C-alpha cells in the first residue's frame, strides 16, 4: 500500500498543518518549534541518542516553555547581527565566567559542523566523559541546541536555566547599546548549564563565522575547522580566504587545530593564524583521514587513519562521503583532546570508537522518514552542501525517479543549490516554509525554470501540497518502481516536512 498521506483511516497530519502553523506565527522564525518527533533510520549499533524532543506533555511545563520562547523571540533573531563579543563577554563576567570551568572543543566551518559535533560528543561519551553540546540551528525544538550526556536538556531544565540567568541578562541589557540577542542569550544559557551540570568537556558549534561569534568567549583546547565554502558572504566575505579569516578567530594560543580538507586559499589563512598563536595543526589528508569506505546497509563501513594509527571496521550509520570525512575530523579532534599524537602514542581503544560511531545520528541529514515511496529529508541549504547531498543520494539510494521538494531561505544562493540538484531530480516541486525568511515560491520557481526547464518545475506554495504533488510524481511509474522524494533547501523546511509526514 502507498504511504501517500491520507490513504489510511488515521487522522491526516496534513489537515492540522495550517492550525499548527497559525499557532506559531506570533513567534520568531528561529524559535518556531516544529512539533514532530523523529528518529533517523537505524541499523545495529550502540544505543542511539535522543534526537528531537516533542513538546512537553505537562500543560504547565509547556506553557512555561512557550513563555520562555516568547521572551527569547522578543530579541534580535539570528539573522540580525552586530559583530561583537562585548555583550556576551559582559554576560559571562556577571555570571562568573562559567565557560572557563571546563575544557572545550570549538567547531566552525561552512558545512558539516553539527554532524561533526554529534560524532565528537558520541566519542567523548563512549569514553565515559560527561559532555555538553551546543549546536544550531534546531530542527524541531529550541531545547535541542543544549545537550547534556548526549541528549537535549529537558524542557524543565531549559526553563530553569533561563530563569536563573534572566536577572543577569537584564542587567547586561541595561548597560549595553543593544540588548543581548536571541543567540547570545542561548549561548549564555548553554555555558551556564554546562558549568552547573558540571560537564567534563563542552562541544561547541559556532553560530556564524568565528571571531565575533557569541560562542567565541571560550578558549577551545581543540579548534575544529570543517570544510569552508561560500555562505553568508554578505557578513563573512566573498572568497574562501576572507571567510577563513573570520573563522580562524576560534584558533587560540597553544591550541590544537584539526583542519578538514580546505580550498588552498582558505588553508593558507588558517595555517598562518595557527603559526601566529603557536597552535599545533593536524590536516586531513596528511596527519589523518579516510583510508577506505564501503557502502553498508543503512550507512557505511570505514577505515580511518587517526593521529594514533588506523581504526578499521568502523560502522557509521550515516550516508555520504562527506559524513565519512566528518567522522575522520571528529576522531582526530577527540584524539587531540586526549593527547594522542602528542603526550601519548597509542591510539584510542578501537572497540570504544566503533561503539561510539555506530550510535551516531544526525537528524535531517539524509534521514529516511517514510517508505513506498521513500521520502528522505536533508537540510542542505547552500551549493556545497547540496553537492555533497546529491553525491550521497546517488551512492546510497537506487532511485529510478527522484522528485525534489525545495523550500529555501531568501538570503541563500538558491541558483547554486538548484544547479547542484539538477542532475539527480527528474522533476522539482518548489514551495516555501512558513517563516518570513522563506523565499517566495513564485520567485523560487522563476529561478528553478531557468535551471530545470519549465516542463520539470511544479509550483506548490503550501508545503503540504508540495509533498502530495511530489509523492504523486514519484509514484507515476508504479508503486514499486523505485521512485523517491527528497525534501531539502532549509532546516525549517525539513522540520515542517517531518511534522507533515506524521513523525512524532
């Protein structure tokens, strides 16, 4: 039987979509909680981490969380920036510098940051360290951004942390030209929660850039730079070298720098900064890397070369060469944290490494959420990410006909994203998500027609209609023909699609 929405006797989640979105329209788009539980496709491995929490079941807790979300939404959103760490530094000062009470691994780059952070967290946890992880943006709930011991903090803890620091936030607000932003307050909450836990190590992903990012009040023992490409060019610069200059700001005195493969001009900038601050550098392809990878059911089997030697038969339940490279970077970062290659020569325990990687998940990254036809969600939102996704789809899935559903943000290189997907999409359904940042569907369609040709483009402004249309197109050759749907273009689009497809 087809998995087309509405073919069963159960309530159709599409029917309630407008009501849910209407309830969310008074909130900042960066805080809109897409109320859809999810679990990525699993194979045998370790115990998977909790990924995306649903709304609290207790009405009082849910009410309190919504109040906190509303207060956060009254602040500058993540797309409005005043490049400075003065406000977050002032907040850290009045909080007693909580970010200095634990060592940290700091991660920047253009793509792969969140997946790499999750892998680092899994490895550290497998070696019995208590971890705190701070990542952005969230797929479903704002509470996802702050994790302890491999799982998002509970709604109760999120609320408590906000209330604990609120008086100090208001104190800093009164002393600064601009109030603390949404992201700055969340960063303060994360650092305070990690100190209160307390954690043994924090894994921190930058929001944007590096030098002036709110997270950059930590002195990361290990600085990780994932691949740099063009994104946020209006704020970070128009070349990889210029962007690398901003991102190099997380490299601190005497730190260890783990460099993923980079464009030559970006690598030059990063290496120069490392020399300036006496940082030790490990480079993918030289000191560490992917030795071998083979496609496996639900993921891939890797041989990784780390700083301490080779790690064979490492199963990673994620698709794509880019995730294998993320795994190599994560492994090197954890080795560096433990002093492998410097203070100690022996590698990490191979069985522990295997167990950790087998339990990794990365929601919204080539995540299969339905079969017949197969529907895959991927949060690629820039050309480099789209190219990696397109490659991975061709490698991991045997689609006879793939239909794209694309809803993108207006501030992205949408043409480049569509061009990356053009070779693998038989047709594309362009749409828009519910946030003000979304590119208008007709505007997106005009670009799509130039890339795909008019006969391959369908316009459905409402995401529920776009999903239905894509499923119908995928099934045109028959229910068992091997057709599929890939929903992509934005984290928000992916989150809303998860809701519509009844996850949670």
